[in-house]
C-alpha cells in the first residue's frame, strides 16, 4: 500500500517492530548484529515509512531467535469461483 509515494509497512513489519520495542532492543543493536543499515531499520521499524524486504525481515527474526511465522497474519483473499 502506498502512502504519499511511500510504501507503508506490512503487518509483519509492524508486528516485528512492536516485538523489538517490547523486548527493549535498540534499532542500533539490530543494525549492528544484522548488518542492515540503521537508516533502513529506522524507516521500517520506527517511522513506518518502509516495509522490510523479505531477506531483511528474516535476518532480523534470526537475530531475535524468533520464528518469522509468529508475525504472519493471514489475509482474507477473495477468490473468484
């Protein structure tokens, strides 16, 4: 979903950001341990102006030692019969 020419974070990114905040882990720590740029993480996890890419999402989950499926929210897809 685009908001003002920006991609809004998906539910997985939002839930991951909430998990990081709950655990009291700083974005700097996540950046240092994953190699993902601090700027990208700030935009994705704090400012919510960017969704994490799949590889970034999985890398952060690996760092946190958490199953990525924990943040999966099934969407109701209307399929034509």
